[in-house]
């Protein structure tokens, strides 16, 4: 029987606790890399001043 590469490795609990946060950052970076696709999903009213009818 072959032993696994990570069989006797201790993984710090801090690293395991941080994995969801690291995954979120990686996904956000990958999503934001495509500027054209990102621009398609901006709200139409972005950067327009609000002027209520008075």
C-alpha cells in the first residue's frame, strides 16, 4: 500500500479556518479580471447624481 503525500503532514488549524476567505478572494479576483464582462453588470445609474423631483 502506498502512503499519501500528505499523510504525515500537520495542517495548521488557522490555515483551515482561513480557507473560505482565501477562496472568496480568489473568486473575486478571477471575476474582476474581465473588464468588459464586469462593465455589462454595472447598474445603469452608477455615478449619476440623485436629483429628486421637487
